[in-house]
C-alpha cells in the first residue's frame, strides 16, 4: 500500500530540483517534478508526471504542494 502526504509550499525558495509537487487551482491539478525556479518573478517550472512536458507555473495563480510518497507495511 502507498501513502502520500502533502505539505503546502509557502516560498518558492523551499523548492528544489527533482522534488515532486502538485500545483492546484480550482479543478486544475498539475503534478510533476521541479525543473527550475525563479523566486524573484514567482515562477516554478515542472516536468509534468503524465506527459513529461515542461510547464511554467505562476505561483500567484496556483497553490503549490510538496508530495512525499512512502511505503506502508501492510
């Protein structure tokens, strides 16, 4: 069984390349790994999990969440 925990990202400086995140806005949920960040302009680039395409995310338009996966004994 797999368990996932999500923690809200409050500052782009807390993000690092390779971390799995979700960007949520209304019904839109984008999930991928951090490719690059530009905290000064409020942008994070992610590589989408499903298509592997890069996508620029404007932090003021999305709620950003760290996604940490772990294995549960079961």
